[in-house]
């Protein structure tokens, strides 16, 4: 009896963990792990998937993270409602607060940006120490001017 109880408790504890190691999403809510749960590992977005927090590698077409992201995102669209740490690579990337690199066609940091933005259009609406390289660079707290072509920064 004791030999059965311990494996059952171990399996049950893994099922109840708050973070799942793997996600595949077709179109939210058609995804393996629910939107309210967190992923720590690999997140594949065949079309669109959404999760509470993501730590690790996030690749595909459209990714939505409702809280915090840490790692590398490589999607056509990266949509993070919370804090992001790491890299966002894609056509359009947005994060409420970003620490790291945003590289794509349109990059947006809503509240705070610490790091580098490389793209055609770069937008920083808050503060932080950041550097922008692109065709149009909007930086609300820039030391030079809030909108500039080619290079802008706030140090």
C-alpha cells in the first residue's frame, strides 16, 4: 500500500504545479495549457496562444503573455501586457515594461524600456535607459528630442 501512495502523490503534485513545461496553441482557447496558467519551457503558437506568465522560448505567429515574460520571443506578433526580460523578435512587439532587446518592424514599450530597440518604428512611452536605432524613433523622455530619425536615446 505504501509503495502505491508515494508514486500517486508524486504524480498528483506534478499535475497541480502552477507552471507547465510545454504549450502548443492553435487559436486561444484551443491550446494544451489554459490561458490562466504559466509556462516554463517551450511555447509554440501555431496561430495564437495566451498564458499568464512565460519563462523560456516562445515561437510562432502570435503570442500573448498576460503578466511577465522572461526569455526569447520569436513570433510575428509579441503582445506582452506585463514586464518582459530578454529578447522580442518579430514584425510587431509590445510590452508594458521591457528590459533587453526588441528587434522588429515596430517595437513598443509602454511604461519603461531598459535596453535597445532596432526597427523601422521604435516607441518608448515611459522612462528608463534605452537606445533606439530605426527610421522613426519616438522616446518620450529623450535627452535630445522626443522624435528623431535614425537614432534616439534616454540615458
